[in-house]
C-alpha cells in the first residue's frame, strides 16, 4: 500500500509541476501512475500465485476463476493512463524519444 501511495504522489507531482517541459512531465506522471497497476498484473505471472487468497473463498469456489475481478480492475484503472499517453502523442505529433 505504501508503494501505491508513493507512486500516486509522484504521478500527482509531475501532473501539476510547472517547471520543465510539459510533455516530459506528463510522460513521467503517466509512467508513475501505471507502475502500480502493471506491477500488480505482472505479479500473477509468478508460479504458484493465485488471484485470491484462500481465506476469501466462499464454499464451492475455486482458487482459479475464469476471469478474475482483480484483472478487470487492473485493466479499468490503467485505461485512463493509456488514453492520456495516446492523447499526448496525438496532440504533439511525436512519440517519446523523438526530437521535435
């Protein structure tokens, strides 16, 4: 939870920062905002990890549901970040790393 708070504060800092290049600040904010959700989704790629804790299961439920709620939540919460980066690329006509 502490990492999520720190990444959120870093994203907010770069979002509202007035110094420096606006595109660079927005890219930094988008990266910090996406790190938490990307790392949470990648954590389930490790062997033996399940989508839910066994203590949260109701009688008759499995540890491996077909489409886990957390995966849907990750997708929903990272979508605004992806849209913001896409809008940045579209409005500036350049992609990160390109010189203008």
